[in-house]
């Protein structure tokens, strides 16, 4: 992987806001956020750029919610992006948590980012019809 393309954004739970990351100092355990400066010892969720863009050329990050034409069974329905460390890959998951596609091996030119799981939880709720137990399964991936 070419390290110049590794990019992150961060969900800052205390502020309930997403920030672009411009630097990470691993020695000091500090993340530098655009418009906020250095944050150390706070709860941040780092979300990595997948090296894929949607149909509007917007960068697709972990935990983004996408819609578009993915095949006959998922037309204009929503999926979300999750990183699977054991496979070292990004996957698209159906809203019930089931695997759908390996994001690394597909074209994203027909997909559109409609939100993310942090700023747009209503998108998850709107499409969630499978009950509390499956919701708990989904939460393991986000």
C-alpha cells in the first residue's frame, strides 16, 4: 500500500462531530484534527479512507452508509462499510449485519454516500426491521 494515500477522519464522541485528521503522532498518542488541533487521551474513533470514491468522487471511509445499484437484490437499498482486520479488507454489509460484498474488489461508480453510522443513525433505524437481537449483532461491527 502506498502510505501517502492513507487518510483518516475521526468521530469525536464528546462533541458528536466528525473531523478530518491532518496528523497522528503515535509517540505522543495524539491525533491532530482540522479546526481543533491536537487531541490526546480522548475518545476518538479513527476511520480510514478505503481508497475508493463514490459516484460523486467523494471519498468512502469506514462506517459510511452507501446506496446505489449493487445487484438485483440490493438496488437503491443501503449498505455500510466495515473493515475486517482478520481479512485486511473492507466489506459492504447489509443493514442486518450480513456480508454483502468485498469493497476492495468492486467498482463503486454507481454508489453514493448518504451518511455515516455516527452522524446519521436514523438511516440505520429507518432500514432496521429485524429486531433487537440482530441490532446487537450489527453494533459489533460499528
